[in-house]
C-alpha cells in the first residue's frame, strides 16, 4: 500500500520542517540537546530491529518444526486407530481372529 506510506512521509517532513525551526527559535540549547542524539537513535533502532527480526525468524522456524512433528504424530495415531478398528470389526464379524490381552489396540 503506497498511499499511506506517501502520506506518512509527507507528514513527517511537514512536522519536522515546522517543529525543528520552532525548537531552534524557542530554545536553541534545548533543541541541540534533542537533535544531537537522533542519528545515534536511528542507528540503534536499525541494529536492534535487525536482531529482533533474526530472533523472530529463528523462533518461527522452531515452531514450524514442532508443528510438523505434532502433525506426523497425529497422523500416526490415526493410522493406528484405523488398524485397530478394522481388527476389532474383523474379530467381531468373523470370530476367527482373536486379539490377545497383550495387543496394542486396547
């Protein structure tokens, strides 16, 4: 969405174009105290934003791996239940297959 980005950029330029000269007129010393650390703040924000983004991606990767593992486990559980259900239905219908007490389908 380009529209809001352009609007924000113009808004920032307009506010800075008005606020900075007003600060300089009202109190030049205070304006200097405020404006000197701004480049450092911009650099720090950029660096910390990159660190946060890399950590976020690493956490997302771990969640993805966990989700895949859980999905595989659930699929395996469904297969086991289907096999047990078929074995039980075959046992009840034909009475030829007996499930022992040590069966994993209990």
